[in-house]
């Protein structure tokens, strides 16, 4: 997965990223859009507001599924 310009590979690295990102800032997240771009690729757009630098941001979560699991995830503005 890729977030904030950093790449995290493997279950442990992604678990550490998730633990850190869930506690580093306080924020609310609202799904504002979702689309399937082909048979295995999707984009979910979220609006976040919180105590992180800038206070608000709209992020796109681009992910690819394989065998019912997320194979690749890219989070970007």
C-alpha cells in the first residue's frame, strides 16, 4: 500500500501503518463517492476533517482486489 508518499509492503508493515495512522490524529471521515473502474479496481473518495496539518482533505483510496482481498491500495489527494 502507498500512503503519503510512503510504500508499505507485507502484513506487519501495513499493520504498523494502520496502528500509527489510527492514533496519530483525531479525525472524522465521510465517504463522498465510490466507483468501480474495471472488474478488479475501485476508487472510494473520502472527506476527512481533524487535527492533522491543514485540518481538511479529500482523499482517493484506489484499490485492486484479487481473490476477494485487497492486493494494492493507494491513498492520495
